[in-house]
C-alpha cells in the first residue's frame, strides 16, 4: 500500500472510529478504577471525619477540581488516541490550570502568611506520594491496553496522557482518605505524585503503542 493511501485510510478510520473510542476508554478506566477502589478500602479507607469534611469549601473544591481534571484528561486521552495528532489537545487542560491557580490565590489571600508553610506541607505528604501512584497502576494498565487498538500518532504522548488520566483517577480516590484539603497542599503534592505515573505512562506508551 502506498504511503498516501495508508494515511488516507487512517484518517478515514479516525473519522469513523473516533466516536467509538470514548466508550471503550471509559470502560477501561472504570475497570481499572474498580480494582483501585478495592485496594483503596483494603489499604486506606475513607477519612473518619468525612461527614464534616463534605460541608467545607476546601474539601468540596478539592473533589471538584479532581472531577474536572478527570473529565478534561479523559478528553485529552481520547484526542491523542487516534492516528492523527492534534497540536491543540493539551489546551483542553487550560480551564483546570486556571481554576487551580484561582484556588491557590484565594487560599493565599484568606490565610495568614505564617500559616502558608503549614498548609503546604500538611500531614500526609509522604502518604500522598505513595498512595496516588499505587491507586493509579490498575487504571493505567487498563487504559494502555485499550489504547493499543487506537494506533495513536504519538505513542509516548498518548501514554503520558494515559498516565495523567490514571493519576487523576487515583488522586480522586485518595482525596477521600486525605485529611489535607488546602489548595496549597493539593496543587503541590497531588501534582508531584502524578509525575512518576505520567513518566511511566509515556515510557510504556512508547513501547506498547507503536504501530
């Protein structure tokens, strides 16, 4: 087959199959997250003061940011799953970045300066760095397996997106165990915990998603 014919076929597949990608991706994410949910209850569990936390704006904002991140990273992963790359795919995360920056700014304004460091460090930083990657492994494996059928234009970038999606899924579960609700803590430590998962996803994607 000539190169131009192959490209045309791939573009056609993308046009007809793009609509079919979200459902298998959602199913893979749900399956992996179900495994992580079982692990969550075995190893961590829900924080004891969850009833009180649910009525605080910091906890609600933390969960809201993570849900938004889950939706946006799912869209990013979908956009990068096909054989034609989108140079603007990462822009999907701009609303999340803007809202996160706003949350941090509000926290800095309403808190006394001498309490910033305490809120930033929190009480669960080390647990956060271990728990989120642990809870992300099953979703990452499931999403990568699903993406193998998509022939992504950039395997490493698609793998990184899968890692980000898995890290957000793990972080969303972990949020219900974590006692640190300050945007300063969440934006710092949750992001740091996601980095190794993203890197692992990029490495695995480079090896597993090539076509």
